[in-house]
């Protein structure tokens, strides 16, 4: 992972000190980031189900966004069909899929309304079922008993949006035949001075931008397979920091497509935003067909699609620099479990440090509970 911050803002000693304090008094959820974490499922379960090729994962928010990010980011090496049910959508194609071998139903509380509704609308008697939820009386624990489903504990100290490297993300990853150990980069990263300096510098810069009135973070994503990674990131940032009239609005922009719709606003619109450039350096060799290139565009001959896309990203960065638009840049050199694990760790640590610096609790989401209460009143 190559990271650059083009603002040249000095790292805050306060942030560095707080990071070291965080490492000294680690939250329990940090155990999930380490290779020594003890899962509530066994390798026997993976062996039992790993040959099944058509899986469905039912959940909401952090219960499903992490495994979606993993599936899409690493899709070139995954040979299975995974269907994600992550919203209430009566028009969805998955209602017509009769080939499901295994359902994974995930909810920390065990009482998530949308998950309960989708599970009861979709699952059939012939399908095998695994449920991941807290070890307490809930709708899903009772459903597991009725279905004679496998049930595994969702640790109560791991919030949904921080659960990607726990059972919630790693059980699906192992069923995708991925190596869960390679995701666990925390122990290596906290010994890496370059990683720590980049992390602290990034948090310091973001705080300065927030203080200057820039509260919208726009991700310029040049890698389509990372779209769900940034949906995971959106929840992480928005739900963790959006409290006490503070927070960041994370917006994901699909590049270079959005050069033809939103870029004019980014370059000449309100000076209220800051940006993250993101790309994965691919070796795919899909090239322009030379015999169809007109002489007016002969510079395109022998070029790959990836080369053109990377050139557009570099060109856009240069224009941003010339216009003094604040941004940072990520270039991922390899599409594998290790790279994705590093990104998960970076964004989780970034979010927690930002929450601490803003004096908000990055682990709760009290206002969302109000909608759940009102919805239940309407339906009851």
C-alpha cells in the first residue's frame, strides 16, 4: 500500500501520544484484528460447508458490508457465487434464486427487523443455515433452534461496523476459500513506523480540515471492485463520528466515470470538501485494438485500459495540486487478503482516533435506535 498526503500538515504530537495510549489500553475489539483471535466457530465447520458453491448472506449494515467488501475486492480469486441480502427490496432477483445451498444470517442483537423479515421471506426447509448472533435470548437464537441451524456467537464487545475481522467477516471469507490469517495485519502494522506516521499524519490533517469547515469527505474511487469496501467505510465513518452535531459525510465517487458528471463541481464548486484518491494497480492486459484506432488518436495504440485509467488519476491529482484542493492518495499494489486487511486496520484505527480527538464515542449509534422504536410502534 502506497499512501501520500499532499497537504504537508505536520503530524500532531497529541494524536501520536493518543495512539500510543490506545495501543497500551487496547479496546477488546482489537483482539479481532490479531491472528491469535479465537473464533466461536471451528475449522470443522469450514470443512463441512466449504464445498458448497451457492451461498446467501442475510444481514444489515456492519453484519454484511464487510463480507461484501471482501467478496468484491477479491472476486478474481473467488470461485463461488455469493448473494448478499442487505436491504428490503421486494423487486430483488434473489427472491427467484432456487439454487441456494447455505444461508448465513447475521445480526449482533438477533432482533434486526430487516434481517428477520428477509430471513423469513427467503429461507426454505431444504437449505442449510448458519446464524451468527450474540449469546442471549433473541429472535434469531429462537429461529436457530426451530431451524436446527448452526449458531455461532457474535462477541458482545464487537460492534457491527468493527466486526469485519471477527466471525462476521472471517467465517464468510473462509467459506470463500480465502486465508483468514492473511487478513490479520494489526501486529505487523503497529510495528511499522511508516504506517504509524501515515496514520497519525492523516488523522491530524483530517482534524485540521474539519476545524476549517470541511466536513464532506469524497472518495474518488478508480477501482470498481472496491465499491463495497467504501460502502463499508461510509458506515464506519458516518455512524462512528456523526454525533454532537459533529462528524464527516463520506461520499463515494466512481472514477473516471464521474469526470463527466461531478468533477466540474469538485474543481470549481464550493470549497467545502476534501478528497481521497484510491486505485488498485492491476496487471490485467486488456489493450486497445490498434487496427481500429484513428490517426487523430494514435497515442492510444498499444495502451492498456489500466494505463489509461492510471494516467487519468495522475492527471486529476496534478490538477488538484494546482488548484490547492486538499487530498490524500492510496495506491494498492496487490489485490490480496493482506492488502485488504491493511486497509481494514488503517480505516478502523483512523476512525477511532478521530472519534477520540473529536470527543465523541466512536462505538455507539444512539440516534438510530429512535427509528427502530418508532417503526416497531407503527407495525405493532
